[in-house]
C-alpha cells in the first residue's frame, strides 16, 4: 500500500511539473526539480496539451455568443499564447533567427541564445500567428469541428516533441534549460503517444464520432504530426548538431499549425 501511494505521488508530481513548465496555469506546489522528475514529466505533455485545448474550446464557444467570428478568433489566439506565456512562440522566433541566418553551427546557436529577436524571427512569428488565426477563423467557433481541432492540435504537437527530445541529442552539450530533458528516453515517448491517442479517442468520441471514426482520426493525426515533425526535427538537427529548448518550442508551434490545417481540410470535405 505504501509503495502504491509513493508511486501515485511521484506521478502526480511529474504531472504537476509538466504543467508548471509548459503553461502559466496556477499550479502552486513546491517541487524539487531533478533529472528524474523532468524525465517523468515528459509523459504528461499531451495531458498539458489537452488542458490547453479544453480552455481554447471553452473560450471559443463562449466568445461565439457575443462576438463576430474574426475578433473572437483573435481573442482565442491571444488566450492560446497567454496560456503558455509565449514560451513556444519565443522558441520559434529564436529558431528562425538562428537557422535562417545561414551562419556556422556555433554562430546559429549563439544567435538563438540571444534574447533579442531579429528580422527572421519577427517574420516567422507574424506569419505563424496569421496562419493560426486564419485556420481558427475557418472553423465555426461553436462547432464540433472547432472544438475537436483546438483540442487535438496542442495534444498531438506535445506528444511528438517528447519523441524529439528522446530521438535527437541536445545541441548545447549540457548547457541550457533543455539539457534537463537529456534523460528522456523512447519509453517516455511511447507512453506520451499512448496517452495522446487515448485522450484523442475520448475527445473525438465526445464530439459525436463513432469509435471507428475516432480511431481513424487519431491514427491520421499521429501519422501526420509524426511525419511532419520528423522532417522538421531532422532538418533542424542537421544544421545544429542536435536540438535545443528553442527548437522544441518551434516544433510545438509548427505542429499545432499542421494539426489545425489537417482539421480544416477534413472539415471542408
């Protein structure tokens, strides 16, 4: 009984660590951040995504009662950014500044570490926000398609980033915040994927799909985000000699757009 209680507390702390690290949700608990805690917390990244998606689905549904579609979509996008404290958006802009500078590997890593944002970062951030906003606007805010899309996008993007952490070396050789995840293995990645698929099945079933249709959509999103994520991560790692905390954020942002785009295509058909 004591061992069971200890295991439950350990996993609960790992889940809390995932929410503390990836969101601005008020998780007021003191945690001792160790390599083991960070490793375990990666499993719960999809659950963090599901919580963010639930917030966005609720916000869109409520705003749809009082505002036209365009301003409501912009406000949902603002809530999306605020929920993470722009952590991943900042990573995307830093990654764009570094990778699009066409400098040496060492210089690219230096540019990405700089807190200032350059022209390429601004362009990448603006284009991504425009794309996300237009995709949100393409789905009626109070429709099942919108609710499923904004919950699936953060869910599957964060499931893949666990594979990115486990699958490629850390480019800064133990330096930086991302190095805390060096202990993450493929075992955590498989667990995160299983959690994403299970949550996705429940999500799609809740929005009226049959279990067969829900399974097909879950499989489709797993394949799409996996293929796109693998291509992006491999390209980034090829230039940097590995991945960094900034590239993890960039992957999350880009895969959220990928999942939203897939949802819009599916809804249009």
